[in-house]
DNA sequence: TTCAGGATGTACT
DNA sequence: GTACATCCTGAAC
């Protein structure tokens, strides 16, 4: 599969969010094990105009510094004290924008991902666990062993611990409002959340 | 199947 | 001190 390079991320954030659906996210563990997932849900965050973005209005803090990095950088932060969220930085360096990866499906080494999530093999998961495997940003990071230790990684380095490759193109793409940003005033209604029609019959609740 | 509540710690006011 | 781009559990239906 073809590695996505800097040019892929150096574009309009909403476009990148749509184009990431179906792509293969590759996480290389310390021992060389490759965990591969197909991206099934994304959200766009655009600091220039978006009150839901941590760097709205170009606000620079130690946490948001990664959002000002070059496109193709991983932005990972801690949320609610115990979970992590994975984002890909987009647009030219200095434009604080990113795509949140909200959901995925296991492609390879599913048993290792299942062990990280539920401490069991995929075949041993309950029906409830199968339906709630990687369908949320915190769940995805848990399954792929992503924490703030991976914040700032270069996604365009094929020898790095995290990168993205081409994948099977999705069919029709659906759009909707973003999740968990009720504080963001007019931005709560921006239809910047995307998922392939075939992934869900109705918009997932989170 | 849905829902309320709690866990938990960092960033920022 | 307050808010937070979340998730899990257990109870009610």
C-alpha cells in the first residue's frame, strides 16, 4: 500500500477528513509488530475559524503547540484524565488544524488489538465488545497503544511508529455534526464529521 | 436497549 | 476551581 505523504495532509482540513475514510492506519509497536486499522470515522478541526478547536484563534499553549507543526504530524492529547485522542495535523505549517480519528476497524493483528482493549482474543469478545471495539477516539488509542508519548510523531516517515497508507475506497460518504463540543457556540452545527455509509446504518452516537 | 453517574488528571482561568 | 474533541458500569425498562 502507498504511504500518504506530506502533500496529502497539506490541504483543506475538511477535505483531508473526508479523504482519510478507508485509509489504513499503521501502528508499529516497539517490538516491530504492525497493527493496521481501516479508518471509519473522522472529524475536522480548523483553528482559524472553529471554536471547537483547541487552537481556536491561533491560541498557542504548551498543549496546542503540536497543532502548529507541519502537516502530517500526530497530535495526541489526554482527555477526561484517562483517555487519549489521535489527530493528524493538516494545512500549511502555522495553520493550527487537524483531523480527529474517531473510529476504525481492525485489519491485521486483531488479536493484539483486542488484548489491548479487553485483554482477550477477538474470537472471545462478547457481542457488546465487538460492537464497541474501536468506535471512539479513546477506544482506538487504547487498542493501538497510543498515548502522549506519541504526540508529535511524523506520520510521513515510513520507518516511524505511526503512519497512514492508501486503503480500499469507501462508497458514499455521510456527514454530520461533531460529537462532544456543545460548548463551541455556532461551531456545534458545522457538518465536519464524516463516515462511510456502509459503516453505520444510522449516525453512531459516539 | 437506553440512560445516569462516576472515574481521573491536566490545562488553563 | 472548572472544564474537558470519553468510556464503562449498573440499573431500569
